[in-house]
C-alpha cells in the first residue's frame, strides 16, 4: 500500500492558534473555528514522535459522516469540510489548501461542557478493570459473572473527567449531575445513549461492533450541541463483528493496535514516546482506512 508522508503539525502563522491538542490544532477565524486533524497519534496520553499517514483525514471525514448521520438526534458544531468553502471563508488559508484538504473542518464556536460522555455497550478497557475490582462501572452495578468483551444487557452512560493533560478519570453519574446540574445531566445522558444506539446499530450492518465511544458537548447560547469528534478510531473501540468472541481481548480497527505494541516494550508510559516501527505505522494506517471504507461505503478521497 502506498502511503503519503504523515502531517505531524501544521503551522498557520497568519491565524491565532487557539489550542494545540494531542491530535488537533484549533485556529480562531473570528466567528468560527478551524479544526485541523493532524496525523499525530497518542497512546497512554503520550504523543508518539512519528505519525500515522492519512489518520487525520480519516478522523475528520469520519466525524463529518457521523455528524450528518446523527443530526436528527442532536445539532452539532460542523459547518463544512468542503475545502472550497473553507478557503473561501478566509483567504489567508489559500496557501495551505493542499494540507488542509480532507483534514480540516469549519465549526461553530461553543463553550465546552467539561466532561467526557462515555457510552459502553460492551465491557472492555478501563470499564473491564473497574468491573473486576468492584463489579460496577462509574457506580453502575453490573450483573455478576461477566467476561471480558461481553455485551452488556443494555448500553450504559459512564462519564469521565475531561483532562487536557494526563488521564481522564471515570466518575459516577451522580458526580456528573452535581457538576452540570440535573437538567443538563439528563440531556447529556439521553442524547449520548440515543446517538450510540443509532450509530452502533448501523455499524453492525456493516460488520463493525462499536464497543464503546465518548462524546463531548458544548453550549451555543442556550442550546447544547455535539462538538469535537464522533465515532472515530480515536474516540471509539471498533471490533470486527465476524471475529468477535467474548472472554478475550478483540482485534480492532482503532489505535488499540498501537497500544498493544507499546505494551510489549520496556517503556514506562511517560514522555518521550518511542518511535513506532514502519510495519506498525503501515498496519495502523490500513486499519484506519479500512474502518472508514467499511463504515461509509467509500474510499477516502
């Protein structure tokens, strides 16, 4: 498979840089924001020194697909991913057109609600560790005797803190309710579960299990909308349905592949991260592209 050189960072000195995240650069365009998804990859909250070619475009265009798909449930922050429209809004972007194409999204400005709204349909990851320790996830008591990767009787809303640095920490629903108020809490819970239900049912028809995912929400005036990203390999666990078997870890289309490789190294999970071998980079690109192709029914342009 031919791959292009990964875009690790994109500097646009003509624009104010509002935020540089683990993956995205956020620029202030005045009335709107410009999200740029780079090819950086993080694991265990450490950004690796080399990136994954095409990853940023997959994240950006897959989010656009899901924002459209779930717009009947909740409004989202996406304005456009069309590069002609984006460059047309601000002439200062014209010199960066080639780099921005496919990996940039013009979005509405919103005031983020500082919580990760996690929905779990299967028991895995930190949820599995919590269940093993106390039989519950985020204070939600689960049936006894569950095995790793089991499907839950029904999807659960299991929020966590939103950390710019370090690990997100699972919190109870009551803790989130105390943080945001009962009315906002009920809205976030209802919408998160509804979005997950629609997307996961669709994904299963394409042969992918969405084991869990996380959302972020923000306020525009008095309205709460969906922001950040939606159902990407960075924010979700994607498992191939035809290989699923409870009681063990699953193969995945997400960055768990990189985590598994790093787990086998003599590395203490602190910066700097190790250079990823060419074979791991290539296979990870393939997994991201396959997830996009399988879910959308088209190749990444």
